[in-house]
């Protein structure tokens, strides 16, 4: 006998130039959600300043399917902003975040929901156990990033973790309560706590279109994550500064002793220039680390909105 009270699931789908993938993603998603009975659905597509026909397609979907809602930004604010906007708009008892490129298999939603229904977990996340189809150098740096994050922060960010997850409303509300401008969702998902069950699957290549991420974007994203959830780089800068102060004192003593014993011949300027350049480079490196944290504080203090909505329906 079916319960009269239906659960409501909100699915958030960030979109940036996804006209090629939406025509494949939407049928696959609806096929899965239509098979799950006694559930009310809310599909929230976030148009993150797309320059193709993504917005036009979303409007057509919204007109043909009452479950579909869309939010269109005034420009491209990035995936982090798109996910945050979707979380703010979601009204479901459970909330999912997934990409439109079918690298996040919609079929997994069935198992994720069944796990959450038991009440044992607050979130079901997904992680890739392989990176098949991804450039090897990119995979190497991605794994290195996760290792570094686990070492230098209190966040136990799982290697291969995807943004694709289904969570309870309570956990969603906790994430939304974090209004910070500089957002690193993988860290935020971990920081808020709650019990998470991880489902593993092999990497799936994009169904269509091209990835929006490059090595440089991944690098900037990793810096964002490190500075958002760890102050360890500042410790490194401090230790390096102390180390070079000690070395400088030792060298001063050596030079004084050498001058008193052997005089002061005008030799050694090439090695001196190397030392000056090296120390100058280290100083700039440490200044850059401090600058990153000052820049984050600067952006937070201005209290600019994470995103600006141009239209929604």
C-alpha cells in the first residue's frame, strides 16, 4: 500500500554551453525519475551565462514539463555559483546535484534514494575509481591535489569525489547557510559534517560537447580549495622566512670570521648574485601566498553576491 505522503526530490543541474548534452541528458534523466514511484520531482537547471542555445532549450523544457524550473544568470559566474543558486532554490526533502554531460549516471539516483530512505545516512556521494579517458598528467595532478588536501587540512576529501550526490534537506540547509563568496563545494560538503555513504563507479566520458575545464582552471580551483580550507601555506611561508633568517645569521658570522682571518678579496660575486636571486624568488613566493589569503579576505569583505539572476521560471 502506497503512502499518501510523497517525498520530494530536487535535482540541480548546472549548465554552461550544454545544448549538445541537454538533448541526451533530459530523456535519460526523465526515464529514471519516471520509474521511481510515489516521488514528487523538481528539476532545477541553472544557466550559467551560456553563449549557445542552452537557455532556449531550457525554456522549451520548462514549457513542456511542469517539473522543470530554470534560473539564468546575467553572466558566467562559474559552477560553484550555479550549484549554490540551485541549493538556494531547491525545496525538496532530498536534493541532488549532477552534471548534464551524463558523466553522472542518472540511474544511480535509484540506489542513492534507497540508501537515504533508511535514515542511516544524510548524504550519498559518488566517487570515480578510475579516470579512464582523462589525460594522464591531469589525473596525476588531481590525485596529488587530494593527497595534499588530506595532509594539510582537517577535511577528509575523498579521492575522485564528484559533485554528484543526493542529500537530505537538513544537510542542504547547512550548506546554504554558508554564504561565503569564495566557494569550494567539495570542502564545504565535508566541513558541514553529516554521515555520507560513498558509491564507486568507473569514469564515464562526456556524452557530447567539450569539457569546460582546462589544466589552468583545475589549477586555480585547487588553489581555491587549499586557501579556503587550510592555512598551512602560511605556515610554510613562516618556516621558510625563519629558515632563511637563520642561514643569513650563519653566513654573516662566516663572512666576519673569514674577513678577519683572510682579508676581504673581491671575489665570489657570481655566487652572491645567485643567492640574491634565489632569496628574492623565495620572498616573492611567500608574499604571493600571503597575497592569496589577503585577496580572499578582500573579496569576502566586499560582500558581493555569489551570482546575479537575469531571469527565472
